C-alpha cells in the first residue's frame, strides 16, 4: 500500500486561492466557531503545554488579523472525539 499524498496548509491555501480566483469567487470566510474548530488540535496541544486560552487568543491576535477572545475559544473548541469522526 502506498503512502497517502499529504501537503502543508500553505500549499493547500495557494491552490484554493487560485481556484476561487479563477471561479470569480472572493476569499472563503469562516465564522469564529468554525475557525476554532479547525485549530482545536493546536489549542489542545498548547493547553497541554500549560498555555491558557488568554495566551492562545493573544497569540492568534499577534499573528493574524483575527480578533478572538478566550471565551470564544472555550465555547468553540472541539473535543478530540468530535474532531476526528471522519476516520482521520
């Protein structure tokens, strides 16, 4: 059995951006709940390292234009069981 093809997020985003542009679509927008769901693995890992949701929210704000509160993180984080239901 061969290894599955895997790509870094940056490459996936480049391809999606090109396809959306060619289709005449604007950037894909995500509600905060969907964003937190997407980064729940990272949030869990940072929490295990002792980071608080306040520190995680500050890190997100420092490194992007995303404005998020610790409360939004706590309310929207997805548990490991819910994250990988698709057989990942």
